[in-house]
């Protein structure tokens, strides 16, 4: 049974919460981290986890500063240097080298990221990991938050960070209202082998059913992320491999050639959520607890990692005893950053769903223009890579030790 007194208590040790804990501890704060579970990652099984995410160069720097990036097994990372996005007959291509970058991003398994972060946290003197555990009640005082754990333990903290995911119970308790959009779409995910090995291409087409992406896996296969109407997605996930591949190949015309072998498939419900405020006195939202976005741009976790770095930057040279100015700054910064990206992604998804393919034609026209407008492309790459002027310093330039 734990009785702890810390500066910051992070509720939720997913990637965003664990990264935030590491960054705050490295600034000299005492940090507690509670999660209902400990991460599990079984690389020995050989198969890649179905939950893979695209990590931007800015996020990579944040993960490095948190002590996690170097713990990832290089053989399980897939860098991508090229990106192709298609709608109708038009598209835009991006090459990392054209933008002065070595990579546009990496595909990484979520459990591998969680494990690397927790291993780093276990070695940090200012961190207390409390897991598996869950909270029973939370009381906010004038200068502290008191959390009672389900096993009877208590934790007192200057600030409580809610990083407990998209359906955050803490957000609900704090009375922080959200706007929600249920897309009636599910993302079908799974690995596919194509005629040509995928050695570093992130490809996406806006199909008549929804955006279909092929993202590189380290063994030359690609991870499919195909967002479609829920019923259709479920049906495709249960089809035989042959029937599924036939349908996939009717819609994907990537340079990788036809899909020839598909592995386990799974579908995930897609909901956009956006908290209207990120701070309520001494409770602050971070990661998916703050907002969750459609996966078509691969930005959800990247936004969460930007939150973690922005919170740490806002708190630089401040104590948990007097955080109000820092939290106000964090809220302003991340509400606008999250709304811009989240709103943009939402608008693209909704436009492409207009009847008669109208929206996809509009998007194609946009691609035609964007293909020629260099400043626009550069601004897009900087923002998507988490290295534009609005990104936290850690994302743009890294920590001095890096
Ligand atoms: C199909 C799909 C594809 C995606 N692709 C990308 C991509 O390419 N790039 C990208 O950046 N993002 C992507 N995302 C989004 C990304 O997966 C999420 O944004 C990210 O995983 C959220 O991380 P998090 O740490 O905020 O929350 P979570 O991973 O949900 O972690 C929350 C943690 O809180 C703990 N918790 C919850 N409740 C409690 C409680 N009551 N007590 C204690 N602990 C609790 C949980 O156990 C968990 O560990 C994708 C999402 C989907 C659905």
C-alpha cells in the first residue's frame, strides 16, 4: 500500500504519460506514475504488434530526451524517407532529403515504446512507479491534490496529470467537457506482404470507402491502416485472406505492387474527442485524454508527445507548488496546436466522405496545387514532423545531451 508525496502525479503510463513522467523527473521534480497495468511486450514471438504508429522526427527527439529511443531494438524500427498521398488521379510526394531531413518518420510498435519508457523510468531516482494500481477518489485542495488508491494507499501531489487515455475517467471527474464526433468508421489494421518489399515508403490513397495507408514494417511488409464504414471494416476483417487481398488490391495502386499475403487483421473504432479546456485548477490533461484524432495523418501520439514536452517546457524553472502560470501557458499552447492539427485532419476526413466522390475530387485539386507550392509543402512537412516554430524546444532541437 503506497503513501507518497510527490510534485507531479501522472495517472496513466501509456506512451504520452510515461514520456511526461521522464521529462519532469529529468528536470529535478519528484514524480509518481500510476497505471492499471504494467506494459507487456513480447518481441520473442517474432510477430509485430498490430498497434504500430508513425513517430515524427520531433517526437523521436522527445523520446530520446526521455531516455527511451536508444532502448528500442533497431531491428524493430522501420524508417520512412518517402511519403506519397493520392486522391483520384492526383497526389503529392514528399522526400525527406528535399526538406533537409534524413527521415520523415519511423514506424514503431506501441508496446515497444511503452516498455522502453518504463525501463528508462525504472532507472530514474526521482520516479515512483505504482502499478498495477487504480484510484478510488481524488480531492483537490488549494495547493495539493490528494489521490486515494483502490488498495487504500494515498498519494499527495502538487499537480495531477491525467494521461489515462481517450476515455479518461479523471477528465470526467474534473468536469472537463469534451466535444465528440463518432465517425461510424473503424480502422482495419494488419500486416501485408506486397510484390515489392517496402523499404521506406509511407503511402496513402483516399479510396471511395475511406483513407487506405500502407506503412513500412522492418521486415519489408507493410502495415495496413484502412479507415472505412464500421460494418464494411468488420466484414473485411473476417474475410478469408484471398477475398481480403482481392478487395485490397482493387483499391491500392501503390508502387509496392499487389498485396500477396496478409496476416492477422483487427478493427478499431474511430472517435474524435476534444477537451474544451486542458486544466482544472491542479488537474491537467495530456495525450489522448486531451484529444484524440482520426488516424489518417498519423498524428495522435505525436500530439501527445508534444503535450509532454510542452508541459515540461512550460514548467521549466518552476515548482509544482506554484504551477498556475505554467499550466495556463500549457493550456493555451496545446489547445491551439491540437485544434489546428485535429481540426485539419477532421476537415479532410469529412470532405472526402462527401457523396459522389466530390470531396475526393476537391482534395485531388488541392494536391495538384500543393505539388507546385513549395512554401506550402515545406510548412506542411515541418508541422507534420513536429519541428515547426510552434513545436516544443525539445522536439525542434533536442536536449543538450543528444
Ligand atoms: C488505427 C490507429 C492508428 C494510429 N496511428 C497513429 C500514428 O501513426 N501516429 C500517431 O502519432 N498516433 C497514431 N494513433 C493514435 C495513438 O495510438 C494514440 O494517440 C496513443 O496511443 C495514445 O497514447 P496515450 O498515452 O495518450 O494513451 P493510452 O495509450 O490510451 O494510455 C493510457 C494509459 O492509462 C492507463 N489508464 C487508463 N485508465 C486508468 C485508470 N483509471 N487508472 C490507472 N491507469 C489507467 C492505461 O492502462 C494506459 O496505460 C493511431 C490510432 C489508431 C486507432
